């Protein structure tokens, strides 16, 4: 029962959104995802997908993409990305899953999950410009960052409560892992508020997507004793990345 991660599936079975405009690596990427997933993931495993999952504009448009994920082995835990316009309330998404037989899909949003030796926490995060986000309209960056920090904190609090429960019942404390769509720390960039939240909760490993191209960049970098790993699907060559337990 292994744990894997891969962000940015960018599926578009019901919309005209070819990804190969972003480079040859994206040609036939959905088939690559299926082939590598089938070779790598078993029915007992879990795969976290931190955002940019479907190009659907609503739940109905996202259904073919979610059914594609449903058809793949293992449990899938999804987070929201900046292109997941289909994302709705937890109540509506849970009901939608039940109505459409999406029983292998769950959502990580202000909550936490246990997966064997790990507790899974996370949020979308934010990637500010000036800090690097281009937008046509004025936005309140401080407000958005504060909201995302609050969502991450809620998830981490839920994760700590879950870890205390496991410690009480089983006598060991699982490592808390954090998954974000946006990078909290990357080349020439840092979102101090999010990184400090990770530091306050003593998080040692954080996984993020969103970044495409730049294949010369290292997958893993370290800051404040935290390991940050870039797990965008194209950077992984569409092979889910296995997260190993550490002592």
C-alpha cells in the first residue's frame, strides 16, 4: 500500500484544450498518464494529485476527466489548482462523486487524511507576482495569501489531531506531509507566509506542482530544514512519484 504523488494532469476529454502547445513532452499525455499509472500504481495504493486536474469549467464538464481517474488503480486524493474552475463546495463534490460512481476519489480541502505511515495535508497555496502572478485585474494579494494560509493551517490542525489519534491508538506518530499546487519556495521566489506556516508545524516535506518546462531545474530543494519537491506531471514524465517512508 504505497503513496504516490503527481500534479497537473490537465485532462480535457470534454473540452478542446490540447496541452502539446506547451511542448513535445505533452503530446498524447493522457495516454502516457494511463500507461505509466497502470505500470506503477496498484489497487491498494494512493495517489495525491495537487491541482490542475481537469480543464472542465464545471462539475459536469469535468466528469469525463474524473471518470478517467476513476478507471485507474488506487485511491485518488485531489487538491484544487488555479485552473480547476470545476471545483465546487465539498458538499456538492461529494454528492457528485456519489451520483457518478467516483468512489475512488476524495478531496483534500481544510481537512487531512491518513495513508498508512503518513498524514496528508494541503491546500492550493498562492503564487504572487512581484512575486510572479500576472493578472489583468487588481487583486488583494495579502487577502488571498492570508486565506490560503488559513486553509493550510486548518488542514495541518486536522492533520495533527489525526496524528495524535494514531499515536494514542497505535503507538506511533505518522509523518505529516504537505501538498500544495503552487510552489511556496522555488528559484527566485518565496511565499514567506506559507513557508513559515510549514515551519511552525515542523513539516519536513512539501510537494508542489504548477511549474512547467524549466526541465533543467532540480526536482528537490531545501529551505528552513524543509524539503520542497516539484512534482508537476511533465517534470515526472507522467510517472507517479512514490513517496518513501523515512525514519
